[in-house]
């Protein structure tokens, strides 16, 4: 059957729609296969037996669905193209001189990122990337958005304006190079969110699989000190390794065993204001406390904890322990006295399903990653539920089993997304802000993370047996 079209554009549109739909179907199928395989592999290689059992049903259902799906493997369009001479078409085309174009971008959701937001030198070029979003926070992939930025001096005086009218291309970002004056007073068009933590790049990675100094086997928790040190809980090597902020190995301590002072499976690590090092020992079912030079002092939680995974310290010097097995959070004094506990197994707001790590913000609120509920929950210092954010998925603001968590100076919440192998950034109310650019050296099952004293993100890349440091502009 011969099909006649008005123009080359008509032919292109029809063919592209068919082939694009087919391509998207294939890519979705491919991504589904990769995601399911990655999730299954990570669960088997790095999850505990309890965690594997918890996701068994999900994995089986996913694999059955993949096995039964039918994908369009052959092109559903052909390359047939003939030219039919028509003078009437030429006359009609003269009347079509252009088209009206609009955009769904709104200033309140649009985000600015880039080095130029942190450092600007007068007379020197710098760059800022604008990611336009619609009212629902989705990326704008078409349109002709007019970008206007006020350039202000340190005293807040507006000293100039910059206009950019670039044709927006996927994935909805416009990169403009401009002459710097001063950092804009705000990186958002409105004041409802805090300063933008921009998309950042890998600075360096440290470690390979092994048992020697600077080598790791299934590293888990991460802590950073105010004096420029990074501590790594090297779980399967039964030790804690200490590095400088620039990745230089300093020391390590720990010996395998089930006696006080020994480590069987260290998964969480934190630093107390006193200088003591707090370690969650999952298999020994207690929390060990060491001096700053690695000398054992005492253990707490024995007889109460079932499987401590993450530890943190609040602003009162209390030790926050996330018990992965009992699905609750314990709060201890440094001497081991139990202050309070909250949570139970389940999927309601006040319950957990395999919680992993915790962080404490400026208000002394406790932020917990709820692994199998695919969410992050925030509680008052007394353990009262305040809010939660996240759902199961791969989109912005969604999780596939969140793990590590940290809070920056602006109260923004940084979360390691284990199953999606990425790091996302949210404001204090749980609204998605951005993600850390990890594409240069992809993560594989990230676990704990922390902010270093010089303002960078350090994350335990468990599946790759190393830790990575990313530039993070607050």
C-alpha cells in the first residue's frame, strides 16, 4: 500500500514516532534486565542472609516478568522513499514561515549548578548550568526558555544582568559561559529551598579488593572528623582504616573475634566529640568504643542489640544506633545507659524494614534510611515521627533500598541509593534537589557516606571495594 505525505517532515515524524516507541520499549526492557540482574547480584554478594530472604519474593517476581516479556526485536519501519514532483506543495509551503514555540519551564523549580556558584573571579570566565523544570519538577526537554540572572556584588548590590536564550536540548539543561562578577545572592529563583548542592565530579578513589593496608573487602560505614580524617568500617576485614582527606593511608586497628575489643563484622562507624571512635559490630551484636588512637575502651548495647548496622552521634553526645535486625533505633549515653528507643518492624510511618544508617541535623533530629521501605524518615530527638520521603523506583526522589545518609551545613540531606547505585540530594523537607554526578566511575552498591571537613562527599563503594570522594559545592 502506497502512503503519500505532504512533506519530508511528515515522513520523518511518522517514522520516528514508530521507531522511537520501539526503541524506548527495547531500552526499557534492557534497563529492566540490567536493573534486576544488578539488584539480584548485589543482594546475593553483599546482602546478609536476612536481607536476601526479605527481597526473595521481589527478585523472583522481577525475574519471572523478564522471562515472559516479549520485545519488538525487528524494525517496524522501512527505508522506502520516493519523490513525487508537485508544484502545488511549493506554493503552499510559502505560507508557512514559522511556528510559535513556548516552554513549560517555571522559575520556582528550575535549578542552577556549576563551579561558578561557588567561586567567581572578576574578569575571568566561569560557568553555570541551568536545569529547567516544569511545575511538577520534571525536566523540560523542549521550548525556548529565556534565562535571566542577576549578578550581584558581595554587599548584595545588583551590578549586571545576564541573558541566555538557548534552544533547550535533552536532558533539559543549558550550559552558559559568562564573565564572572560575584556569586548570585541565591541559586534559586525563590527562597523556598536552601542553597543548591550542585552536580559534582569524582575527585579520586582509594582501594581495591584485598586484606592489606588501603585495601577493602565489603566496606560499609564511613565517618569524617573535623581534623581532616576519614574512617572506613572495613566489614569483611574486621577492622577500621583511617585516611587523610586527600586519601593518604594513616592507620588501621581491629582484630577478628567475638571477645570485647575484637571485631566480627564492623558495619557502622562514627566519631564522638570526645574523640572516641564508635563502631557498630553487626555480628557481635554490640557497639564498641575505641580511643582516637584505636585502643579499646568499652562496649555498649550487649544483650539489647540484635544487629546494629549504623551509628551516629547527636548534639548531646548520645550514641544513635540503627538496629537492622530488630528494626528500631536505640539512643545510648556514652557510658552505655539506654536513653530511649523507637521503631518496630513494619511499613507504617513509625516502623522500619531493615533500616541501615542514620544522621543528625542541626535541630538534633534523627534521619534514618529505611532500606526495604525505600524511604528516608525523620524523627524528633525523642523519637517522634516528623516526616518521610521517597518511594520505590528509579526516578528523581525515588529509591531502590537507601543506605548511607549525611546532612550538610544547609540542612540538605544526602542519600546513597544502594539498588540504583547513585547519590541523591534533598532539601530538609525531603524535596529532591539534585544528584551527584558519578557517571565517570559508576558506583556499585554504595553504603555509608559522610561529608569531609573540607566539604566533599566520601562514600563507601562496597561493590567496587573502594571509597570515592566527590566534589560537593554547598
